[in-house]
C-alpha cells in the first residue's frame, strides 16, 4: 500500500508539472496536431525556391508521424482509424509526393488507402458528414493531379462518384459564409482548400474581407495556407509563420484556440476522473482566471453557435460549483427565443454535445431560475431523441460519450454517487475528441495524457484497498455489538459503508467514514426495532433510558441498541481534542435523544391510529429519518463549543426534509399496509378531491424545491457564511446518499439492487478494454460488386462509370437532373500548388 501511495504522489507531481504548470500560460501547447492541416502547410512552396517546401518542419512531421497501419489520423476508442484517416492520409501523401516522390511512406500510405478505404466507407457511408463530403473528393482530385496511383475496389466507384455529386451540391447551394450568429458548423469559405477551380469568386477580395486580425481564414491553418497560395496575402503568411513559431512541426486544426475552453475542459475532466482533491489549488486558480476573463468576455466571431453554447454551459457549471456568482443567462438565453429553439431542433445533430453540456449545467439550478428548468427540459428532449433521429449518431459522438449521456439523463446528479461516476468516466472515456472540426476532431492532449489516466486508475484502486479493509473492520464492529445478529429487520452494514465510501467528500478521512457508517447502522437497527419488533412497553422503556442516558435494567434488543449508541458516543470522544470532549458529548447525546423520541411518537401514531396534520408529521418525520444524526457529527461545526444542536441551521433542516420526502415518495404504498404515516397519503387524505397522482406530484414538487434550496446553500457564498465549505459539502453528499437510495425505487430495502454497484465501488478493479482488430464488420451490408477486383480510382474513371447514379442503392433520393449534368471532375488545379507536367 505504501508503494501505491508513493506512485500516486509521483504521478500527481508529474501531472502538475506537465499539465497544470504549463496550462496557466501556454494552453495552446495542449492542442493536438492535425495531420490534414499540417499537410497543407507542408504543400506550400518556398517563395524563393519552388522546388523546396517553405515549412520543411511540417514535412518532417508527416514523415515521422505516420501510424503503423500506414495512415495519418487518430483512432477511435476501439483502436480503429476514424474516417478522417482518408482525407488526412491523402493530404499527407500529396505533400510527400510533391517534395520526395520516392519516400517509402508513400507506398505504405497507398496500401492503407487500397486496403482500408472500403471498410471505412462501408461503416460510415450512409451517414457521411459534411466535412468529409467536402474534403475527401478534393483530396482525391489533388492526388490525381499529382499522379498518385490511388487504387480502390471496383465496388466503391459508384459510391465515390456519389460523394462527388454531394460535394457539388453543397458548393452550389451553400453561401460562402452564411449567418454568423446561428452557424452550426464551419462556413463553406473555411474549406477554401477544397474549392475546385470552377468555383468562381473574387479570391483576393473575399479573403481580404474575411481575414481575421491575426491573418487567418476562420482560424483554419489549411484554409489560410490555400488563401496564401491563391492570393499571396502577406497577412496570411504572417499568420502561418506565427503558427509555426508556436507549433514548430505539427500544427493544430484550429488556431488560435480558445484558452479558456482548454482550461475548462481539463478541470471538468480531472473532476470526472475523481482527481480533484489532488489538484484543488490548481483548479481554483484556473477557474479564478476564467471567471475574470468571463467578466470581459468578447464573443469569438469564428466560434460556432453549438461550440459557444458548449463552452458557456460548462463555464457556468464549473464556476457555480466552485462558489462563483454566475448568471444562467450566460448560456440559456435561447429558451426565450422560440425561433432559435426551433432552429436547434432542426439541426439537432450539431447540438448533441452542446445539449449535454447544457443538461449538466442545469444540475445546479437554484430556486426561481425558471430558465434553467426550461433549458433542462429542452436539452433532455434533444438528447433522448438524438440516437433514434440521427443515423450518424455514432459518427457524431463516441460510444463512451453515448453511454455517459444515457447514464446522466437516466440518473439525476443529486442521486449519483461520485465514486461510481468517476469509475464510469474512467472506463468510458477511452478517447477525448472535443469537437468536430473541418477534417478531424479537435483534441486536447492534456485530456488524453496517459499519466493522468494512470493516476485515475491507481487512485481508484488504491482507495479500493482501503475500503475493503475498512469494511471488514466495520463488519467486525457490527458483529461485536451484535447489531448484525438481531434476528429482525434490515442488516445493512455493507450498504451503509458503500454509500459513505462512494462519496468523494471523504477520500482520505477514514475516521469520518467510520463515524457516519456506524451511526447509519445503529439508526437502521433501532428504526426497525421501533417499526416492527419492539412492543410498546419495551419501546417506552428504551426511549426513557435514552432520554436519561442510563441503560441499567434494559435487556434483550433494547440493551443491545442502547449499548451500541452509548459506545458510539464514548468512542466519538476519543477523536476529539481534550477540551472538546465535555461539550461534544452532550450534543451527540441530544441528537440521539431527539431521534429515539421521534421514533416513539411515530409508533404511538401507528398503534393509536392518530392522523397528524402535514406540518406536524413533517416536523417529526424530519427527526425520525435521522439524517442530521448521521451527518452533523462528521462536520467541523459540530466541534464548535458555541453551536447548539437543537438550533439546526437551514441547510440541516433542508437535508432532514429532503431525506424524509425522498423516503416517503418511494415507500408510501408499503407504509399504508404497515399502518404508518406518510406525506403522500396525508396529502391525499387532506385533499380527497384530488387523486393519488396529484398527491405524488405535490410531494415531488416540494422535494425538488428543497433540493434546489440546499444546492444554493452549498454553492453560493451568500448563504450560511459562518458554515465551512466542508460542512456544506457533508450535507450535500448525505443528501445524495438518500437520493440514491430512494430516487427511482426503495433500493435500501432491496437485498440485491445495489450489489453490482458495491462490487464496482469496492472490489472490482478498473476494466481495461483492448482495441478491436481492424476488420470489416460482418453486420454491415456489402457495397455493390464487392468482388475484390481492383480498378484505378482516377477521377475520370469515376465520372465515366456506366452505373447510373440515380439507380444506386446507396442513396435514398436521386440527385436532381441539374446535378446529374454537372461535371464531377472539375480540373482540380489549386492555385499556388505546382502540378506535374
């Protein structure tokens, strides 16, 4: 265990030095290189000698970064090249052919195209994204112009020809720039490098008009490279030179990148990995920087609407979670604009990741923030409909992210245990593409840092070793005091420890974990004794003994319960400072007195048939659920000699009410049979004109409001200022435990419902998924004429294929007659690039 801890400490220091220290001032360093864009810079000839490249470092990067399979691009979470490998590999091959025609990397790249293009297109053909439809035909044409001997299977000829038709349709129908405010994807002009020579517009004036202040065309290195070759605009050259100064070899798909977005993404990733306690100061510093920059926020004109929404929602969530005062209007303004919401629904495939970010941000809604409620409903609807509505769902987001979205929509944030969430994120997040770019995904290397992932796994499994030992110790304690051998009720030693250990508040505080777990075990046993086992005289004697704190004369189960409570109080004193013991003991005893008295009151109600009013019931029920008895001793405020346990602060009262109402929501049917009171049934009895569904809805509305109030007290510094953050967090995590047990069903009373989660949290090591072999999936239907005979894929061959486009099986709608007469091959000579004679 000591060696594991040393390894974790070493990894923490390495991550601090390699990521956090750099991120404060050099966030661009974490933007992963793009093979496609690097290739375009490598194609630019030197101004004084057109026989050599201007940026030889880019060419060297291409030579040094070809993957083992012969391609240039990223792989997905299963180790398979993504579809952007086709245009990226073609672009790199073209750059190599221009400056080093005999380089051996060309042969291996061509073999990749020949052997894998069919598989990649098979997998994705029905759902080819817009960026691929623009870039792939352009790269095929440019490869043809440079005499690269591309070979595709004969069965792909018609499919590739159809991609050319779709490209031509986009070029004919889309505006060069379009509506900047509602832009869902990069504008057509940002694909300048893909335009055929037949696409007529004033290059110099258009480039000059849309060139940014730093000299880029929509922050795209590839488009800016083409803009320079087409117009010789010196601002473009300055941008490219500054880009190479920042990234000496491989350049990113977008530059300059939003530094705040990188910082936010890293903080979010680290928190989801369960590593936030190791980097608390670094996270607070980064978020303080972001908060200051938000105050002087100037919108990025090149940022798409979905990407801006994604970032703003993430910023809201993280800043609010860390106590900053932020306004929901910063990201959910769209709920007041019906036409914008309609536009988002019509283009929902571009908003999946943004809506996921919006949904997560609304977890932290405060009372009265109705905009957040509307945003949550809208985001939920779009996320739930996306998988069935969009055939390219698997292309838009990774399988792991799909699983996370489903999990988070199904299980509310208030009912999620952090440790299970951290494990799921570690296992599902095999790769971290941030956003769909022009010809690839934008990736941040800091999110795919192997040491960060290794740290997450080691940290998780190190805590498992501690939890297993502590759980055995707790079982021994329960057996010693005969709490696990009562012969009635619920034996929940494992359940209670699992729930406490799975909260991230106490990752390294064994004492607090054991205190809370022991209190919860005693509460469960005593509550069952009052509910089902003890006779009225026995319960009255036990209640009186607890009020006097004197157990003489008790016997049987009453004696066992009192001795366990008394030992708990005495044991608690041992963790106090000497001067604290005299004040802590009376407080702790009073918590238990209130608890036992409330159980006695409820038992009398049940036996006599007394029906309290709703206020009276809730006042007693807030005590009998015992959330305060479990939570308060684990808070620093409890040791304050001036704190009175009878004067519960608002946050504690909310926790008590939430725990009671959550329990009542799931147990009202059972408690009617058992003759017990319940808030749902009381409301129904006092409002007989309404049905049971209305009473359930009323209690749910009460519960949701109180949860929002508690969240506000936890995260806003305006409230409960005298209470420490750790005390507030204790209340939050206790609320989440009760919500987990009672969110969708009464899991606490189930014998098996939580066993899988218990194993994942405490016993089972993290799963390491192996990459799948890169073979054609048998479930995907073959393309036409898939007989493995090969034909040259020169563009004129594609265009002269006798297969009529409108009869192909690969398209549902035949191209318009206008498109059928368009020349698919467009003399793809890109201005500025020397072509072979």
